C-alpha cells in the first residue's frame, strides 16, 4: 500500500465515523452543512424541474447553470459531513438512519450513482428541453434511491 | 336439562354452519367472464395503476426489471412477515397455468386456484372494486411478461393467523363493494377515485388500521404508522398535504415534492408505476385526493 493510498483509506474510514467522537457542536455543524447541501441541490433541481414540468420556459444557459451547480455539489468531498452520533437516533433533527454507517458498500454505490446522474445532467442540460428532461429522471431516481434506504420517513 | 343441551347443540351446529358459510372462499365461474376479451395494451395501464411491480418485482429494481415478477420481497406486519410470491407467467413457479377465471378470482376475491383465502397483504380489498374488464385486460398483459423460475417462499405467520379459513371471516367483515369517498363526484374526481381506491390502493399504507389489520375508513388517507417500524406514512388529506392539484400530479410523475425533495421509501416505487400513466390520470388522482375529507 502506497503512502498516499494509506492516507486516502484513513480519510475514508474517518468519514465513515469510526474516528474520534465528535462534540455535540461538531455534530450540529455537520448536520446543518449536509442539510444545506441538500437544500442547494433542491434549489437547482427546482430550476430544472420547473422547466421540465412546463412551468417555466426552457432556457439553455439557465439550465446549464443549475446543472453545473448540481455537479459541483456532487463532487464535494463529504468526509466532514458524517460524524459519529449524527444519525436520526442520536441527533434531533437528523433523518439519516444509523444503517447508513453500517452499510458502507450500499452508501458508496448510491453515492456513485448520484455522481453519474449529476454528470449526466451537466452534459445534457444545455442541449434542449428533451435532453434535459431525459437526464432529470435518473437524477431524481438517484436521490430517491438513497432516501429510500437511509432516510427516516417523516 | 336435556332440552338446554339440545338447544346448545343446535346453536353450536348453527354457529358452525354460519362460520362455514361466512368463511367459504368465493370464486368467479368461467361463465361469468364469457364475452370478455383481454386487451394487453389496456392491461399495461391497469398493471401500472394497480402497482403490481412494487411488491412482486425485486426490491429496488428499475426499468424492464420491474416486469420480472419473481416475488421475494418481505413485508413485516403485526401478524407476521408476508413474502410476495412469484406471479410471473412461468407455468411451474408462477401463474402461467392459471385460467382467466382463476386469475380474476385471485385478484378480485382473494382466493387461490386451490380454493384458499389469500392474506389481505395482497390488496384484493381494493381490486375487488375494479371493473372486471380491467382485470381481464391485466391478465392479458401479465401473460406477456417474462417467465421466471424462482420458487415462491412461504409466509411467516403465527397462530391463529395461519388458519387461512379465518381470513374468510375477516373478508366478511371488511371487504366492501362500495367506494369509501361517496357523493356526487365530478368526472375527474370519479376517475381519480377509481384509480386510487380500486387500483393504486393508496389507503393500504396511508390509512390507519384496526386491531385486526383492517383499514379504518373513518380516517381515510390520514396517515399511519410505518409497518417497517420507522416514522409515519404521511397524512395526504388536502389540508395536511397542502399541495395543489398540479403539485400532486407532477410529484406522481417525476417524484419531486413542491420543495424539490425527491420521493424515497416505497413511494419512489409508486411514482415509477404512476409515471407510466397518462397526464389526465395523474391529474384525476390529484383531483380525488383534494376531494377527500380532512382529518377532523
């Protein structure tokens, strides 16, 4: 194992929450940050879905800007988002099920699917309404797949 | 004394007879379906509206995999864990050797070709309200789907719920010939009521149940505990939901809420089904939901 590979592994394990226990304040900041990142996604998806639903006229430049933002969020390194003690059983206001910390393979797979869908919308958003609509479906499905398994129902 | 014993015996015989009568599995005779011809194209629309794939396809499947009805998904409940059977047209492991009358009996009366009651985890309480023609079309469509040779697994249900005959009594009490939303309905609301109550069976998850697991129609669509044990299935009556007709219809197509959150849980699968319907049908479901009474 090379040195850099080792560093990457340590970072990954840290991001899974096996690192040192975080303070309540750290947990709160992490939950706010990850929920903020979801809200940024929702705002930009709203721009695209508004056009896809016919509530707003399709505009290639606007659609591209929204899709670029979604792609940017998808590329963020999330290692600081998921401290131990930030699951829905442990922290008021969190809706992430504890199972997310127990099923790394599942989370990684769904996260990769989201990344691919975000790349897809970034590539398609400026190419006309139909191309954008076609890419929006898989994006929504990738959001829903993770919510399905790891988000506590309201 | 002899006389009292005689009366008791008579009552017991009468009671047992009534039990047998009430719990007798009903079936549809082939003659009752004479003259009906199945249209697989219409049947596909019924298939998506009725949500068959949500339970009978593999969990998390998408695209064409949702047409492989191999069964195997587990459904925990207060009465035990039910496992969806294989309903692909495989003649040995699925329903490929079923006659049309057997199929209609299963879907609308909840009785198997062997004459046993199905548990109401299979939402025949809803399908009972469907037009027979729709179920005949559904049969035509489902027989075109891919065959799968996965054996069905048994349910894990304890005593006394494992006595299937008792389900007949449950049906006597709780299977209704009437829609829940009554009154003079506009055409789109009536269409939405048909789709929601007879096919899509929204109330199965969105309404609370009594101790015997029957839907409490006085709290229709007012939300319920999640049988998986986590959180609640939301109240979707008009004020509680607070969405417009187009908000609801759009959500049922693309899965985004008015705040552009994405549907999760079992609802993500429901959206995958309903996305296959024409826009008018999703608007009709939305019109129906806005006509359902709010919680008091």
